[in-house]
């Protein structure tokens, strides 16, 4: 008997069993996806540790799954031979078929997890029209959720068409991600005393550098500059990159910056740019592009959202001028908020005289855990952060 256990790599956030992909008595091959686990950040498939037959399910759907917990057992005594089991590579995936409408729906449905099947029925979605991103093209719950979030409903027997949303009064049941976000929010504000400082930054130098880099073929987001400047600013106030412990303030040896990434109505995730202080601007940009793409495709691993020592909320991309984000992670002391970039009239001294100028400006906030840092360190960090942005060298 081979035990199936919850992976140990878990960033201190509760996981639950979302759905079993195999049932008792099913033959499985090694590395076949067996069960989906869900946290507030990612959904993870647990693969089969060996070939055999699933003989026992210990943790059922909605059960809490702590690291190392026993999920079930596989018997290797009756493991199917390679000759008896067709190779999965020979089976075309839903996504890779040239004409997916030719595959019978019943054949697709045999590959759906209970969670995916319920979601398809609930929203009237024909699974043969869904592009699967799971192993071997299998349709995951994230694939269905993305389809629903984009207001695209595919009815059985009909072509995919964009449907307008119904904005009539309705009840929206809490999903696990929303419940976990709510729990984390309440815990965060009850445990850490939050204080927010507000500065303003001129993005003229950044905008000029960004345009020059694009002309050379390197496209960078404003977020890449913000991450790089935040990492450099840690030198003047290292405790910003620390955390509160019962007997000390522990400062992280590396600057690992999480960047909030919105997932529409499904909330957000915070993928982490690891060791951002050692990366060049171009490397930060490439890492952000990869993490953001995989976040919105539902393909982040647990390692991608774990280990952050500091967080950035670039809330301005959705139009907000000013906000004071909450420190959600117990292992962090601060979170940076960046508002909408817009042209504003400002007064600057030019040639010894006051001048009225029009510049691209944004409000930046630093919300801190007041147990870890005080106002002096907060303002020193923000001053250096703004200075870096405003004095960015020409490309």
C-alpha cells in the first residue's frame, strides 16, 4: 500500500480538498493527477506516487488538508501494465484537437472532476468548448471559472458567444478563496497595528526611460521600476524588510517582493519576485511578465506565492488614486501602495524661480506594522523610494 499525502510545501495558509479526480477502484498511473487541493492563492494537483489502484480516500471534498496529512492509499498489487493501459500521450487533449466539436461530450465528461462537472452544469457550459489547461489537456475548475468571469457562457449545442451579465439583485455564495481572504483580513488588522504614510512621486524620469527602452525593443511595465526601486530603498530602513517575532525583529536576508495580481471576481493572488535586490531592471520585468501571465492562467505553483518579505499593491492600475492596503502576511512588516498615474499641475523651483509644471504624478503609500518600524523609518524609506524614481538615469 502506498500512501498519498498532502505536500509539505505550504505557505502557512489553510488548504482544503477541492475534488478527487479519481474514485476508489480506479486504476492510476504514476504521476496521474489524483486530487485537487485549494488555498486562497493556488489550486494544486497532487499526483499519484505510484501506479496501482486507488483503494482508500481518507480526506473527502471540503476536508482541511494540512501539510503531510494522509489523503488516501494506493494498492500497487494490481497495478495495470503498460501494455494494458494505453499511453496518455496518444490521447489528444481537448485543447489540442483541431475540431473539438467532433469529440463526444460523454467522452469528455468521463475526464471531469466532480467540481468541474458541477460548475459546468450550474453555468450551462458545454465542456467540449472549454480549453483544458490541466495535465494532458484536462479541464480544471480554474478553466471554468475564467470562462464564467469573462462573461462568456457556452450552452450545450450552441456556439461560444459572449453573454451580457445579469445585474439583477442576487445572492453570491462565498467560495473558499473569498472566505480565506476574509479570514486573513480580519486576522491582519486585529494582530498588527497599522499606520500609513503618504508621499507623492513624479514619474517623468521613469516614463522617459520606459519609452527609450521600448524604442530599443525592451518593453517594461511601471511595476518593474517600482519593484526595483523598492528593493533598493531597503538599504536605508532594513526593518521594512523584516517581521515581528515574539522575542525579536527578524530581518529577511533576501528581498522577496510579492506583487498583488487581480483575478477579476475571484480575488487576487500575490506572486513573489524572489531575491529582487539582486536582479536587474530587465530581469525583474521578465520575471513579472512570467508570474503575471501564469497567475491569470491559474498555473502558479505554491513556490511562486510563498516566501515574500514585502508586498506591493499597484492598485492604481484599476483607477484608484489613493489607498492604504492591509498587511496580509504575518511574515511581513510593510506593504507599498501605488496609486493611479496621472498628469497633475505641480510647483517646482526652476532656475531659482517657482514654476508651474505638468508632470505624471502618483500617490505612494507605505503601510507599516507599527510594532516593527516607526514613523522615522517609514518616512526615510518612502523618501528614498521617491528619490530613486524621480532621479532614474536616462537610458
